[in-house]
């Protein structure tokens, strides 16, 4: 049976009856009614609450695009479906809810709302609040090169070793390389999907996604059974940006979809890094664009990525050891004499003067300094280089 609502005589579909009095079910209903990133729906739910916003749609006061989906909405059925798949429903206010997602209500300008998700559908043991507290988004092209996949794996391993969760989109290419490398070292990895968490998309990554569901997490804002669409892929990127401490674009062509994740991260005031590639490679043109035009930070190692994403002062990039050369530290005239010294047998002052272009007196004085610094030794009545120089 259905019941009237709001005094208008409107009949409520039985599947929605409980949702009008239950915030969790109402939010689950909204995840099927409105498309991801629907700022108008997000604003309405934020202003009056999910149950009252749902009632407005049922009574005909909401936009047509929401009302046309009412017959397909069964929030209790969706909750049962995600539980059957070993998952759960999260809503704002839950202990596990990532508080950073509230930044999606308005972007950094305060003018263009990105639309926070009504709820999240999750499979996997990773707690999203913990993931969000220390996590890195590693994103990039599906058509990745061997170079890009190698770098993505190195970054994922290094970040996982430093306690960062690795978050990406579960796609081919850079996403898959990052996920696989993180779980290979028993790190936490999370895939944010554009479809229901009970689906494996792309099918070629089914085994990888199943492993993430066992060891990390699969996350989506659309309910179980939902199919991926181009729009949902684009809007999924805003969740990746908001769920993490920052985004590193590993490899991306000029118009790569990964750049939209960087764009969302910028709007949320999250740090953005980019990995440089060969200047002749079209696969890295998008990364070079971020570095040249957008002020992205150049990232060449997991250590640099951790410095970009970590707490101020918590991660310090070490300076690589400097190669020492035999004549480092010598001034110009000392160097001229030192380079004329033979390695095995001694030579006299006159020969050294001719070779260096200095007078004998200057050479004699310089040889004394070179002897003290360990560069020259007396031999065979003359001078030669010290052993090992």
C-alpha cells in the first residue's frame, strides 16, 4: 500500500514509504534519483534534509529529471544488495565518513558547488575515515606507457611503505599499476568507481578489483547495479580528489581525463603534483602542461610525493650523495699544477712549470699546498700524484 504525503493526496510508492522518515534510506534513494555531482540536488538535501527533499520530489515539487526515476528507486533493496555483496552504506555523520568530503559542498571560490555525495557505497575492510587522513591519489592515462606504469608502481610502493593509502580509479593503465603495486607490499589501496561496487568494471580488472574488495576498499556514490557512464567517470574524479590529501598525475596526455582530477584537487585547495616524462612523449604532454601552466609540483620519487602530501615537516626529501672527484676543492692554480702531475713516476719542477704555464716559484709553492691536501707526493727526486687521486 502507498500513503498520502503532504496533504496533496499524492500516493507514495511503497518502496519509498520508510525513506520519508529515515535519513539513511532517503540518502540511499537520492543516490539513485540524482546523478553524481548534481549540485542542485546536493543543495536541496543540505538545506532541508534528505527525507524532506525526497518528499518534495514525490509530491511533484522537484525537477522532472528526478521524478522520472521514482519508479526505479528502492533504497531498502539497494541496502540489502550491498550487504549481500559484503558491503555497507555510509552517510554523513557516520564514524567512518571522510570529513574531507564536506569540502565538495563549495569549491575554494565559494561560487561553484561541486556537490558532495549523498552517501557512499563501500566494499572492503579499509575504514574510509582512516584512508582519507593519510592518502594519495595516483592517477593517469589508461593508455599508459611502460615508463608510466613503472613510475606509478614505484610511487605506490614508496607511499604505501610510508603509511599512505593509495587511491585511484580502478581503470587500466596507471590506475591498475598503482593499485597492484600497493597491494603487492601489503599496503592499503582504494578504488573509487563510476559504477556500483557489486560490478567489475573494466571486466579485465575483475581480479584486481576483487582483491581490493578483500584488502582495501571499493567505493562508489551510485548504488549497487549501476552502470558506468562517461559522466559518472568525470564526476568520480571529484571524489578521488576530495578523499585524498593530494593528487599526483603520473602520466597523462594533453586531454587526459586524469587532468580533471587535478582540476578538482586544485579547486579544493589540495596539493597537485605531476611526474615529468620524455619531452618527445605525447603520453606526458598533460603532465608537462600541469607543470608549466598550472603550477603543479614536480614529483620524481615517492619521497617527493610524501613531502607534497604529508604533514608540514613530517617528510623531508634527502639530498642524494654527491659524487666526489679527485680534484674537488682545489683553486684554479692548484688544479693547473695537479693535472700535470704524473701518476707513477716523479717529474721535476721545470716540467710542471711548462705544463701548467706557471713560473717555477709559483709551482713550488703550490706543490707544498697540494702535498698538505693529499694530492701530491715526492717521488724519484720529483713529484707525482698521491695514490688514489
